[in-house]
C-alpha cells in the first residue's frame, strides 16, 4: 500500500487562489479585509507563501451562514458589474 501524502502546507498565490476559489488579484483584498491570513514573505517579497493550515483554521471558524452571505454578496456584485458592462455596450 502506497503511503498517503499530506497536502502541501505553503501555497503560492496561484495555488492559494485555486484553494479558496478566487482570482489571484483578489488575494490582497481578502487579506486586507481579514478574510485570509497574510502571506509569509520568508522567501522574499516577490515570493509570498500562504499557510494552508492558517487558511483552513480561518475558514473553519466561519459559520456556514456567514460563508453563504459572503458568496451571495460576491454574486450580487458580479451581477451588478455584468449588467453595467452590458448597459455600456448598448
């Protein structure tokens, strides 16, 4: 039987965005709003690394209703943005 590999702890920006289902350019905004822990810069300012365990801890403490509210607010903003673009195109 092959040993089970533990998931990688330190994630780069692209991996973190995939992990939390957002775009890479949204990560700084999530950090500023306190929804995502700040990255470690132990490899330098050009190589931020996000701690998967801290992300899991932050997401684990949020109530399901809070997560649903955040998702719905994001969807509403996206719908409004898309409607604005459609109106400009006309």
